[in-house]
C-alpha cells in the first residue's frame, strides 16, 4: 500500500501519546517484523493462554511457553513484513478456522500466530502492565513506562 514506507508505529485506539515516540525509529529490529513489549510473567500472558494446544496443528507449530506481548503499541518493520510474508501467513491461519477451535480469544491470537518468532522485545520499561490487577507495581515503574494501561479510563497512556 505504501511502497516507500519502511516502518510504521501501530497504536491501539485506546492509546494516549504524551511525548515524542520518534526514538522508536532508531531501534535496530535485527530483521524482525514486530517490535513489542513482552508481557509474560510466570505463566501469565504466554501462548498457552491464547491458543488451543490440544490441536496437533497448534502443538506442532508453537511453543506453549512463548511470550505474548502488549498489543496496544507495535512497531512494524515493513521490509521484514514483506520478506516474512506476514499477510499470507495471517490469511493462511484465518482460512484454517473451524468452529473457532484454533484459539481461545477474539482478535489477538491470529497476531500471535502471524508474528511468532518474528518479534523483537523492546524492553519492559516501555510498558507498565497490570495496573488493573497488580497492586505491587511501583509508582517509579509507572512513571518510567512509555505506555501504561489506565484501568479507570480503559485506555493505554503513552507517557
């Protein structure tokens, strides 16, 4: 769609940007498609939470302990997207859907599938995950995060 565009920052509709995020363009993506903030802590936010590992197709292709990420902010390297044929991969898995048995939740699992092994962790300091359920997050973590989730407003805030 945009042949001269090499990178794009995707912000979910519940993101509020409060500072310049152009520093993301300096990140070396190491050939990966998707720059993400991983969100796995213990057994929380791992692939087993989203995909149906009882199915042989899922079990053979994915690691149930692979780390998921916060989808509110994704930094896509479009040259790698084309090289890795992400569009084709996404459509391939959507065409396999039978009675919604491949994954457990709505729209996020197809992204986990599509970008499996093509994500680059951007570091936990960019996202304060768990404000709605983790009372142990320090104020320092929240203030240092580039993106936070505001449970009272139902939105992410890019600080």
